[in-house]
């Protein structure tokens, strides 16, 4: 395979950009759903007199993203913080 074979054409790049746009829309949809689910659980636990945070569950979430390195940690922390929403302020 020569270098040209490996390079995407301008048509390929257009298609790849469409894929990125679609992926971003899906990621946003999933993040919003995650926030919703996390807040539902958090509100129920607090209404029952429980804690706002469950550290062992949060450690599991951090571990899931560890393969992405420091950015994975930032991403996991952002997801956890989004789930806290107003509850966490
Ligand atoms: C969603 C929960 O509540 C909190 C939010 C978590 C999350 O967003 O992943 C994890 C643990 C808890 O601190 C839960 O207890 O599972």
C-alpha cells in the first residue's frame, strides 16, 4: 500500500465529517440520557435519606474510562458532575 492509498479523498473526508456530526449528535443524546438517569437515582436516594454520592460506583465509572488516559478521567468526571447538576452545587 502506498501513501496515497492510505489518504482519504476529499469525498471521503466529507463522508467522515458527516459521520463525526452523527457521532456527536448520538454522544449528546446519550449524555443527556445519562444525566437524566443519574439525577433520577440521586434524587430518589436523597429523598430516602441517603447520600448524594456513592463513591464505589463513581470509582467504577472512573475505571471504565481509564483506557483513555488523563482525558478519560476528565470525561468521566464531567459525566459525574453533569449527573450531580443542581444536587451537587
Ligand atoms: C447514579 C447514581 O448516583 C450517583 C451518580 C453516579 C453516576 O452518575 O454514575 C454514580 C454514583 C453516585 O454518586 C448511583 O448511585 O448509581
